[in-house]
C-alpha cells in the first residue's frame, strides 16, 4: 500500500486521468473530491461490498427460485 500525506487543496493523480483532491479535514473526518472519466465507477468500500454480495447471490439463484417468480401479465 502506498501511503501519502496531503493537505487541503492538494491532489493525487492516479493513472493520469483520475484526480483525488483533499477538500477538507475536520478532526478525524476528511472530505475528498474525485475527478474521473464518466466510464469509471466509484463506490465507497461498504457499497462496493454490498454490490459484490448481491451480484454473487444473483449468480447463484436456483431454478426453483426462478420458478417462483410471478409471471408477467398478458
């Protein structure tokens, strides 16, 4: 892991096209801004974990569960 020190209004460039800027530091909280291309998804760690778990559950759905889905109206 690379550990860098930054002060407010200082930035880090990642891969030449992502800029992470320290906006504000208050006690033990830090606000950061991320400027990245629109095709790059950015999630907080806990949201990323929830999405990964939901995707895993969706990929292991059994045929029995699919049979219990409501049928679309005619």
